[in-house]
């Protein structure tokens, strides 16, 4: 199992990006969360098999139709960050 935390920049708030992230993660059997940050980015935590995380990362680079993703930064995090299910915070 792998855990990645990411920060998605661009037009990603108010366009259904967190719900898109949840649907993508759940369809791939991933756990974690998506939450809006005060600076306009969305923070994402993904936990699961690395191949499925890679699939989710590729999808989040595009986002939903109304989103305009300008950049995504990812980092590995430790197992203490894991959570059950996927939540929108």
C-alpha cells in the first residue's frame, strides 16, 4: 500500500473537483480525502495500491469538465495518514 498527498492548483474550487476526486478514488478502491484550502487549491490524500494511485493522479491532472488544473504537486506520506473510506472535508 502507498499513500500520496497532493495539492491541486488552478480553477479547482466551485467546479465539482472534490466530488470528481471522490468518484475517481472510490471507483479505483482508494481511500483518503479531498478538501478545499483557503488559498484556492484542493488538498488530496490517496491511499491504496500504487498502480491505482497512479491512475487517480492521471485523472486528477485533467479534473472534471469545468476545472482547469494548472499544476499538481505530490509527496509520499507515512502510514499514520491513512484513513478508512474516502471523505470530502
